[in-house]
């Protein structure tokens, strides 16, 4: 896989599986996700977008206070391969300032790095992290059952699961199916990890 050839992780060696959320925070979806995670005593990594952090006020701090990891998804959700070197650096600068990551992971919007973007991200001390399982939950037609099935099929302890806790860059309202799928996802994760 090209991601591995470029040194981009899609799994983690730490015991898991590892649940991640992209594109937030979102004023309606993120609190619901946080509540479900709290009820199950589960932790996740949130790849936040700087412009969303600025729009949603204290939600970033609520995620951190709940014990979840905060990682960088950029300041905007523009494809990195379309950014000039100057625009890329500015996006990462603004994103770091707004998001204030608690872990050194970065995920490119759309999961695609250009080589200059990859060098810039790594040069800043971030570890690029993609995913090994995803629920394709950004689509309006995705059902909770489809999302849960797609993201947990053949799940292992090293897998990194991708879901979205926002719909600002996806089909409007798609987060509702993600929230509805989350209990089933957490059940499978608990079974795999033996909790």
C-alpha cells in the first residue's frame, strides 16, 4: 500500500481498536458522541479542524476534559495537494494554534498527502495517521447498520477506525447516522479488546 511505502500509519501497535473522529467539532453531533463515549467509558481520538474549533467555542476543551486525544486535521478542510507551500504552512500554523493538539498525530483532509505536505507535517513533529477501517458515514444514504458493519468487519486490536462527528464537509445531517451507529461500533470494539 502506498501509505505504508510513504511511512504513513494506518494501524497502531498499542492495544485497541482505536476509534477516531474527523472534521469536528460540531455543535450538535460532538456532544452526542461525547455522551455515548462517556456512557461506555470509551476513549477516542478527535482530528479537529481549526475553523470548526473557532466556530464551536468550548467544545474542543470539553473533548480534552473528557480524556480524549485531540489531533490535527488542519485549519480548513482543503485538499493538501491543492495548497501552495505558503498556503500549506499557513493552514498548519492556524490549525495548530486553534486545535492545540494533545497528541502528535495529523490526518490529511480526504486522507491524501502530497509529498511536500507530508514532509511539512513530519518536519513539524507530527505523525501522519490514516485508518484501516471506515464507515463511509459522510453519505446521506448511509444507514447506522451499514456504518457499523463497514467499520467493524474483521476488526482487530491494531485497527484505526474512521468516523465523522460533523457534516460540514459531508452530506448534511450525515452525522445522525454515525451517532446512531456508535453503540453497535462500541460493542464490537469492546468484544475485540476483551473489555
